[in-house]
């Protein structure tokens, strides 16, 4: 009798399983994956392309990926537990990794992913954390970000080859050395106060922290893992702060707020500014605005696009003088006087919320979004520097070459991947704003004042970390 009941029970379980599979695959409740992407991906049509491609591939599985339809910088820690957060989110490593301590983000078995062997270890390391004595990875890299110099080739002076290329290497001195960029920018401002040479938002933490790093500063000690050791005022960081102050003297109050950020592509296009620092994923917007400007001048669309691609130049940041004084002309032929500028960089990628309604399908989406096809498409539409080495299809891709070279040699300082990093941004921005405002205004600060402001910043970061903990 027991044997008969066992056979019957087994048969019932098989039937139930089959009914369950049929129900899930056909008439069951649709699985929705809510995806949070950045605004650039939305504006340029990449998110729609990604969602449509995923949904087409899995149209028979009763699953659908949708735009999470929320601000690109969501608060997963507070929203997630109440079901308001996304299932999958695309963010920089410092944003994703701040959720590790509270277990708001899921560890991912990266070795099982298609992209695993195509992404260098130093990019994976941006998403590595030690949890209960075990190394885990909580994100999948998509692209590497760092500031690069954007400038207009057709705004170079006619005599640049004779008067602005003293080392005879066919590279304009003003885009190769900060002292020359300072001198050229000053000549533009002295001629026309409505125009600028180098112009950027000097309060931006990401674009300007590299000046501090270049002269001995660091974020946290022990390779950015010890938040008890805050090093942003260490070494000769005050020299880097003075460079920010000196650059502010070439601009106006727009350098102390978001004005140069919000209008950077149009200002470069209409000739208001000669050079700007930005990340590679804004390249397509620079090209679009520059082409529109050329069309206003009477060129056809094809001619305008060709001219924009010819005249928008991306290159590495200028070299810094080792003595830190960018206001005095120095011998550009003497290599011993110069050093590469360090920059703050990051790795953007996908993570999975611990509150995801369906973890298995969320992982499938991440694997799809980090596939060669999707990363290549993202590069095509947004101009990113892809983390996948097999997506590097263009040998003339200067941005990618520079970024990976800097990542490998340590010039690119990747943002910390610990939760305390969230405490640094507001104090850094506030410090830079104070320095830039004085620099483009009354110009009363001494080098000792720079150190004082940096010390205040470190104290504020320490206080914020203690509050958060």
C-alpha cells in the first residue's frame, strides 16, 4: 500500500511541477525587472534599446524589463526595504559599494558570467569587498570613467606650431602643460572678457581632486580601505589647492557653481570656451552641439558632422610642474620639471538590489546588459570607455587608450569602494567652492589659507563618517 501511495504522490508532484512551469511560462503573473539607468543612457536612447533587446530575447518567458522611472541616484538603503527601489541599478562603484555593509546589494558569482575573462582584474577590484572574511564582488563593470581634456582644434592660434610647440612634438603646448594652458587662457581673457580658455566647474569633486592627489593627497589610508586615515590634506595637497585657486583667477563666478557644467557643450561649441574637462561618455553631446553650430554657419549635416569630428579633440590632462606653480612659464623641453596629473576615476557597472523581486531574472538581465553586444552598443551611442577588452574595436580610440593606461599605471585613482566614501563629497565640494570663490573674486588667500581650508574639509569628513556610523 505504501508503495502505491508513493507512486501516486510522485505522479502528482510531476503533474504539479508541469502545471507550475506552464503557468509561469504562459498565463502566470508576469515577472517585472525594474532597471535604474543614468540620465545620459535615457536621453541618448540606449536604455530603450537595451530594454527592447532583452524583452525580445525573453518574450516567451513571461518576463519584462522596464525603466525604474526614478532619479538616477536613488537611495536604495532607505527605499529598498519598502519596495520602492529598483531591482537592477547602474551606478559608479562608490555608489554601489556603499550598500555592502547594510547588505542592501547582492554578491554576484562573477566567475560564471560571460564577461568575466574579458574584464581586467583592476576593474573587478572596484566592486570587491570583504564580507565576513570572504572576498565577494557586488557589481559587474561596464565602463571606466576618468576626466579627459576636450578642446577645439580650430580655436588654436594660427601660430601654434611656431610659438606654442617649443618641444617640437606636434602637440600644442597649451594642451600638454598646465603652465602653457594658464598662459594661453590668460591671453584669451585679457583680449575678450566674454571668452575663456580653460573653463570648468572648480567645485566639482571628481574633476578637481586630482590636483590634490598629484601632490601627495589620498582619500583613505591602506589603499582606500581605512576611513580612520583621511588623507585629503596630506603631503603637499595645499599646492594642488592653490592650482585650483590660480585657475579660478582665469574665470569668473561661473567656476564656483554648476554654470560651466550645465552649459559646457554649448559653450565649447559656440566658442565661448576653448577647453573643458569631462568624462568620455559626454563625447556624443559635445559632437552634436558642435555640429549644430557648424550647420548654423551654412554647412550641410554631413559636412557639419565631419568638421565636428575633426575639430573636437580628446586628450590626456596636461602635465603639472613638479614645483606646483602654473602661473610661471617653465621649460617644456626639460622633462625633469614635469609630472603626469593624477585624476579621480571610477568604474560604472550594474548591481542587483537585495530587495529584487526576482533575483534569478535580475542576474540574467545584468548578464545580458554586460554582454559584448550591449556594451558595444553602449559605446557606439554614448562614447564610453568599455571595461570589456573585447569591446575595444577601434584602434584610434584615444579615450580608451588613455584611460586603461592610466588605470594600469596608477595615474587614475579609483574612487574608494567602502560605504564611508559617501561622507567625502559634500565637504570636498564645499572646500573647493570656498577656494574657487576667493580665487575668482577678492583673491586674498595665501598658501597657508589653502592648508587651513583642507584641514577643515578633513575635519568635516571625519565628523560625517562618525555621524553615519
